[in-house]
């Protein structure tokens, strides 16, 4: 067993000071991903900074009509919060689609955003992996890759991001807030996750020694009619092979506003901007929805054994948007 230190932070400034003093330290909240990675040797922190007791466990409305979600809010509490269920149902649905009830009781919002890929080559320290050991190679490209990326991948990594929560947050234009020794900072979720390029080991733009303190959602009328749909290989407790987070505002048969993000298709939550541009101001019908999906997926570069994901995502997008459009006419 590899020895490591443990220290419980007494407040946000204390946690930041501990992380700044030891850049090899890791934040421990629910531990649902970090502890597993420590067990198999992927993560080897010299110190764990426990932030579970910090006062970051509230969901609150913002003055502008949005929502602020603390970093240590558990997934279970987030999904059950009345404001989330009423104003941002896609977020509640995404959380409930992930893991099991027991894990959701432990997992936190901040930790969920930082969870790492479930690629089997990444988790196996006997195998090369550019994400784990830069420059060692990506065996998934020629090996087992049926659930790997079809969008935004590179010759250096084809792993996908595992979070359901982050996909919904991407569709909702979430902003991640953090604290560093130099002061507070923030990053729109679309810029929080970095393109894989030739540096797959650099996954986020979070500064070294930073502590995520929360996430804010801007007010969005369109979010009240939203949905998260996840396709997986078994009925529960499984990661997505493809998912869609969508919000749709239809009036007089025309798309007035839309938000769309894909999951399990790229190294990060994939905001479907090309599809949104096709949908804006267009008829809210299956033909338009299919054209929008095709516009987004034209950039797909599947590998031999994950070509099915392109068809899956096209059909899933059409199905989810069609359901939301029908609800708008009731």
C-alpha cells in the first residue's frame, strides 16, 4: 500500500493554502472516482485534502434568476432540489441517469466535473496511455474502442468523458467557479474542458492548486422544457454509449430557442453548436431535427468499431427533440 497524508480543510482559504503548498495533493470529497484510481495506481497523491465539510453544499437562486450550485452538493441532493427539477429538469434527469443511488449520495458536483475517463487502457497501469503517461501511445485506436470518441478526438487519445452531469451543464451554459491562492476565478464550461489535441493529459483549464467552489447557471426560460436521454448497455449503473441534453422552445411550430449537447462522443461534453444554428428559426419537425443532427455529426471521425455511434446520436437527437416539440403543442 502506498502511504499518503490526509488533512481535513477547515475552510476554503485553508483548503486552497494546502493545495497551493503541495501541488501533488488531491481534493477528496465523495471519493467515488479518486479512491478507485488510487486503488489501481493511476492516481498516487502524497496528500488528500478533505473538503467534504466546507460550506459549499447549498443550491441557491442568484439575483438575476439563475442558480448557484455549491461544489460539495451531492448528486442526490442536486437531483431532488425543487428549483432544479422545476427550472432545469434536464439537470435532474442527467444526475439520476448516473451511477447508483448509493454513489449519488456520496458523489459531489465538483468531483463529478473532474472525474476521469473510464477507458480500460487508462485504468490499466500495465498498458501505455497518453492520458496517463504522455508520449506512451494510445492502444485504444487499434484495440477496444467501441465506446470511444467519434468527435474531437486525435491521434493521441480517443477516450470519452464519462460525466452525465457535465453534458447537461454544457447545454445550460454553466460557469465553473474556483478559488486559488491568487484569488477567485471562473470559466465557462465550454472552455473548462480542453481539446484533446496532442496533450490528452491536460484535461481542464483549472489552474494548479485551485479548488472548485461551485457552478452557476444563467437564467434560461428554454430550460424549463428540457430533457436528458442516455443510451447505455444495461438498464442502470452504466456509463453512456451516447447521450443528449436538450432544451427546446417552440412557438407557432417554429424553434425560437434551443440548447443541445452530446455526451459519450468526445473527450469532453460536446456542445452541438452547428445543430443549434440549423434549428434556430426553423420548423420544429423531424426533418429539421435530422438535418440539425447531420450538420453536427458531419465532423464525426469514427473508428472501425464505433461507427454505430454516429447513427445512434442522429436518431437519439431526433427522438429527444421530437418529444420536446410535441410537449410544446399540448
